[in-house]
C-alpha cells in the first residue's frame, strides 16, 4: 500500500481517514479557498482567463504549494475556467471576458500531501437576471447536498437532495460528471453523483472525504466534450453553473474544508 494512504477501505473501496487527518485537509482547502477569494478582484470585462490562471499559478507557487492540475493527464494550467455554456474543464486562454459573462473557476492545490479542491462562480460586470437565478439555485443545491452528509446517510440521499431541488426550479442536473473521493490523492472512490434515489448507494461513515460539486444547466442536462478533449459544454448551449466544496464526514455531521475565509463563496458575497 502507498505509504501516503492511511486508514481502512470499506467494501465499496472508499478510504476511511482518521479525524486527525482533517487538519491537513483544512490547510489545503483553506489555501484553495483563499486563492479563489483573491480572484474576485481579477474578474472583469476585458480580462482574459489566461491572465486569471497566471495569477492563480503565481499564488500557488508563492504559498509553497503544488498545483494538482498542472501535468495531470497532460493538462497545463493551475485552474479550469468555464465561461457561460461551458459546464466544466474550460481551458484558460486569451479570449477576453465580456460584460455579463458568468464563469466557474476550479482550483486544486496540494499542501503537505493533502488535496484541496474547490470551485465557485464569478461574474464579469453586470449579472444578468437569468444567470443570477441559475447561480443561486446551483449554490443552494450544493448546500442541500451537504446537509445530507452525516453517518448513516447514503450517497443517494445527497444526489436526491440536489436533483429534487434543481428540478423543482425547472433546471437540470448534469449527469456526465460527478464529485469524487480525495484526501492524499486527487481522485478516488466514491463517485459522488448529483442525482439519485434516497437510501441507495454506499452508506456514509465518519472519516470519508469527498467533493460535492453539482453542475446545473438552465436548459437540458446533456453535454458534449470539444475537440481539445477537456472542455465540456451544454449541447443546447444553455448557461451552466457549478459550485464545489471538499468535505469530510464527522461523528455527527460534516466538516467543510474549503469555506471562503473572506465570505466570497457566492459572487454577490452574500454567503
């Protein structure tokens, strides 16, 4: 067994970490969240996503941390930046943001061997009304999923809470991508689906670490991946939004590792 991996595995292949490991997750999560806090001041009309990524890269290096995404399966950036109808894995580049563009910035850092993974939404200029509602529903859906996290609940309970809320708002949950286990690795079991039936899937246990990161579309849920083999977009070109936290299951609930130190997790800074 890799000496960096600790704890036992459940029959579903999910690693159970010790409560003492949560401190490392908090340190990594706090850095990722602090970097995203700083990005709020760098998102504006005329800015390029490439410049945002350059600043993120610099902040990771200055913190003495490592980017988990640079070199991952050939990817060469410290962030994924997904604009408007891009669902996820948008590649930073030279295209300039326009007034009213919405974007998700996703950052994963490694600090002392622990992975901190988080993403949130931003707006360049004035936030359009339909985008505002999409962002709010996606934000609230994430926290409805997080509310389900405690020992004895199932991953189906998390997915159902997200799906039922989103669909009640006449929006759709993307099914082609999901959350994942993490800790001292970037991606590990379980797959955390953002849809599902109550009481199904693996049972949550204290010490499980994973991300919840619902992607919500204003239109239909279907996606397609572009020729770059990374960028996923909505098939119907409808707007898409995403929020992501890394969490751990505690004895009686949930510990969120990637909370915003500056209270900037929501683009209006309301939460």
